[in-house]
């Protein structure tokens, strides 16, 4: 079952929220995922030197990973 419908499509979340959404991974794991082109992890946008992601993009990526696993 996908959780895409429960996410607001334009909601932005910060790195700490992304780490939590991805199962409590560390910021270093997030950094590694961003630098691994094979994973195709969503790229952040920067606002005032802080990283933000669209929540819907992260959920979509997680759902795609479930299919691969």
C-alpha cells in the first residue's frame, strides 16, 4: 500500500525529518545516498543554506525501494 496519498504534494521537510521518515537513518547515510547516483535519491532544494525536500518525493522514493527489495 502506498502512502503517497497521505502526503501533501508540496510540503517541504528538512533533513532531520527526511532521516526520520527513512527509518531513523543518520545524516551521514543521507549524505551517502545523495552522492550515490545508483540510488537516485531525490535532490534537496536550498533555502537560506538549509536543505529541504518535497515530502511526496521522499515517500515516492521509499515506495520504489520497497518494490526493488
